[in-house]
C-alpha cells in the first residue's frame, strides 16, 4: 500500500511534524493539525483571524 503523506508538514509555530485529520467544514478533505499546539486555542488559525479582526467589544 502506498504511503499518502511520506513527509509531514512542520508546524509553523513549534516546528514539530503535524498530522492529518478529516476537515469538518469541507467533506472528504484533510487538514493538518499540530498535536502539541492543538490544546492552545490561540494557535488555531480561525482564532488568530478573529483576534486580529476589527471587531471590538462595545464601549460602555
């Protein structure tokens, strides 16, 4: 049987090899996830986009 991913991508944050998991948003596609940074929500690309967005809490 052929190996699908012979070389795994390194994590951009910590540099460790990432693993592939099924993507819930896109059916039938895979995405790379870092097992060491996965526990920290600020390493999630979606969370980083949200934190860098212009949305701020309402002023009192």
